[in-house]
C-alpha cells in the first residue's frame, strides 16, 4: 500500500487506543502472551492482504488458532469504539459537507451519499443458496453512507447476498433516521436507482430515452456528486484487500463485525490524513428499483427532485 502521510502515526494512535482492551486478554494466549502491538500487526496484515490465516501464521511465527484469536480480539476492541468513529454528522459537519459538494459539483444540500456493496465469501455450510447474489457468487452485503471527505457516517452489514438493496435499506433501520432533525435545512442523501425516492433521498430520473433537458442536466450533476460513495468504497476495499477478494472467514455470524471494523479503521485513517492512492471503483449496486416507499413519501420526493432539477438548469443557463 502507498500512503501519502506517514502511516506510523496512525498505527501508534490505534495501538494506544486498543492496548487497554488487548492487554486484558493477553494471558489467554498461552505461556508467552502476545503483545498488543503484535496482535494489532497481525490483524492489520490480515485485513490489508488477501492472505489466508495459514500465510499470516507463518509470517508471524504463531499458530493459526492464535492468529485467528488475535484478529478477533482486535476486531472486538475496535468495534467497542464504533460510535466514536462512525457517527451521524453534527449541523456544523453537515453544513461543511453540503457546502463542499455544492461548490465542487453543483448539487445542493447533499448531506451524504448511500450505496451498497457485496463482500465475497466462501460458500457457507448452512443455507448457502441464500448468500448467492445477482452476479452468481456468495456474499454478505455492506451498506454505507459517506460524507464529502469519504468518511462513513453510517454503516450496516450482515444481510445475505440475495437480498435487494432497498430491502437492505429497510432492514438497516435507517428509514427511522429520515427525520427533519437528522436532515436539517431540507438536506438529503444521494442514492442510486435501487433506492426509492423520498424527501431525504434523491435518485436519478429513469432514462427511458425521452428525458427532458432539465432531467438530463439533473442526472449529469447528480452522477458527478454521487461518485463520492463509489470512491469511499473503492478506498475501503483498496486499503483492506481481505474484503476486496474472497474473505477468508467461515463464521458468517462474525463477518459483519469484521466488515464494520474495516470501516472504522477507514475512518480513523482519514481522520489522520492517512490516504492511499489506489484507483479502485466499486459499483456493484443493483440498478433496478424495487420500491417499497409509500405513495405520499414518494410524491414528496418527486416534487423536491423536480424543484432541484429546475433550479440546476436555471443555474446552468445563467452561468
């Protein structure tokens, strides 16, 4: 991996954060306890590479079971800090995001962008057919919302690959967060066509070959603005290659926490300006729309989108 900033500072920060958690369990590793530093190195190596536990254990001179326990101790310790590093933005943070996106791309009042991605896994022993996604491989889904700095402000993982994006959205419970309090000043997210339109989620106009100038202009600006979430997922999978390739884990009950932990580390790295430059674009969301939005909510979203589309065209005309 190639870092713009010195990654040592990020490692030291994470080590200091997790040491109290990792020390408490060190005596369980046998006669010669593994230090918190080595536990963290093992976990990071496991997350950042597509290597198997056998390769990792050989590299660090430990048994496979010890390597697995080290990774899970770090995962649990990081997950403890979930709400410290992945949290909904304050009004000040939200304002910074929609101001940045408006200045950079032109789309108004964007609090963030939402998308889903599939994490490839080996076929589980129990109900493997449920995990097969539309592309034909076994996966567990991750839904993220990111801000203009590519940090995640909401993450949800755990649904099987066969579940549609909109269904994942419903199961995530995020619909309950779609309130004026969480979306101040009539702000909204940008989602792809798999999400039903509503007041707090703007999606593109369906291209039926007869889009108006207003709708075409809207879609163009929308597409540029929404690229932030594809870039954030690309950065996540570029840094943590274990979730880019087939994840070397068989415990499907533990995989969601592992995935979210990678998201936590992603945010920590960004907070420390620890950036990698790997051009990965992730776009494996479903493009068909299986709407389950009630008619009143949908109509409110359509009216808002029409208003934004007209305002965007007017702005283009007078530039």
